[in-house]
C-alpha cells in the first residue's frame, strides 16, 4: 500500500537514524506484521498491546507531515 510506504519512508529518513537500538529493533518487529494489521496501527484504527511497538507506531504517526 502506497500510503504505508510513505509513512514508513518518512520515519526512516527523519527518526530511524537517531533512534535507540531498542526502537530500531521494535521497528523491525513492526515490519513483520501483515499489511492490514500494520495499516490499522499506523492509521490509528487499532493499537498493539506491545508497548515497544506502540511507541514506534506513535513515532511513525508523529512524522506523517
């Protein structure tokens, strides 16, 4: 999905390089999710019960603009 790609690309460019190793690992785990689940997280339709993943989701959503 193009919108997911754009959200993830912005995060990679703007935050990932400065992210902690823990956040980078959580991001990599997030990418293992299926597209529909990833879409629900990133568009605010669902939240994950994994606090580390949710922190990354929140960071990605902050870098939308």
